[in-house]
C-alpha cells in the first residue's frame, strides 16, 4: 500500500513537471522576442529614407521599468514625435503606439516566427476602428544585431488604407 501511494505521488509530480515544462516552452517565443527588443537599445539610422531622414538617426530604443518595457521613439524632438511602448502581458508580447494622430492603438504579437514578430490590432483609445485612421497591424524583423526592418499597416474606415510605412534601420555605431 505504501509503495502504490509513493508511485502515485511520483506520477503526479512527473505530470506536474511536464505541465510546467510545457507552459515554460509556450511562453518562450514572447520572452525571446522581448529580449530581442531590449537588445535594440540605442540609436538607429534611417537607411532607406522611409522617414525622410536618410543617413540620420530616426529611431531610438530605450529599456525602462527595470527591464519590463521598451520605448521606441520616432522623430524625437519634432512636432510629429511618436512613441511605441512594448512590454509583456503574461505570455504575450504587446505594444501601445502613441501616434501623432492623437490615438493609441494596441497590438498583440500573434505570430513569432524566426526573426519576425507579427502584431495585430487589439483595441485602442481615442479611436473608433470602424471609422478612424490608425496603425492596425504590422511586423518587425530582426535581420541582424545591427539591422531592423518593419512594416506597419494603416487602417481607415474599417479597412486597410494606403498608409503602410515600411522602413529599414541600421544601428548607429560609435
């Protein structure tokens, strides 16, 4: 009788370990992608002219909140400055984009495949997605330690708009 109780506890413990290992594995893509975002800290140069700042610093990344958030700043110090804050939400990677248009779309990573993170609209403030123009979805691709590509798709009147900024950045080297 003692042996079967011990065996039962051992099986339960093994099952618990398997569940924890699975849960840890399920969270790993978002954690890994967030670590990649944190590694972007610094200044980034507009290499393709998409920001109208070819060869100049167009984007900065800064880690804040004791490593819990990454702040992306575009067009710093201009009237069109915008900020996007990336952070984890449980096992997900999410962002809020503080747009020069005065709205704040939220997106959630729906796919993390290789070096690419794909975000999709997940609500927002100061916007009606069925009417108002806003950034709706997009992707970031970590090409290398010093190169980043992204595409963000605009949305207006409840459908994709022609506003889809695509950009390529290179890390500023000292």
